[in-house]
C-alpha cells in the first residue's frame, strides 16, 4: 500500500490478456498503482472509439465515487470540462479535496436518477457520459438512461462499463 492507498479505487479495472497487461504506458508511481482502474476508464472513454484525446470534449461521469478515474482522464487526455456526480457526499468531499490541481474538473453531490437537478448539469450538453462499474447499483436504470441521453450532445456517447 502507498500513502495514497486510502484513496484507492474500488473498481475492478481492465487489462489486455498480454504478458504485462498494459494498455497504457504510465510513468508516475501513483498512476502505476492504479493502473488497471485507469485502463478501464481509458478504454471506456477513448478506446472504444479509438480516440487519442478528449480535447474539446465535455465529460460527465455518473456515480464517480472518489473521482480518481475522472481525474486521470481529465489530467492526461485534456477534457475541456469534466463533471463527476455521486450520491455519497463523503466520496464527493474526498474527490474535491484530492484533485484540486486538475484543471477543468469538478465534482457534485447528487442523485444521478434525478440528473437535471444536480448542480452543474442543467443546460449543459456533454460529449461523453460514463458510468463505470456502478450501473448495477441504480434503482431505476431506465430513468438514468433517459436523463443521460437528454444531457448528451446530439453526437455524444454514453458508455456503461459494468459486470452485469
């Protein structure tokens, strides 16, 4: 465990079935510690559409937890803006405290099943909406799908990565 382990991700992660399992060349020790979780976020956000960057894109992460995956995407792939939403006020507080240095990144406490009522969502159109390893926890998946669609830009994408 590292000194940052209290912030470690709960996500299972993603790896290719290769000898080292790497899809990303990560250089910092902290990034390597979270390699498989970050690879999952990278693959969901960029790999599915074979993109190299989130430059100019507005990203919404539903059920973001403590925010590490979204912070990684924003920092390394240059999203124009990124908003993470989670029902846990403790998780949001942790994310807000931990990732203050990441530009264009914000977190909001709220219920993704009432997305339009969450601060920072109303009137915005997102290019990418993600829900990583948490969709199975929602009570009303249909409402979330409908609201995510309404929050997306016409050419936007909604990516769900979950084991269900």
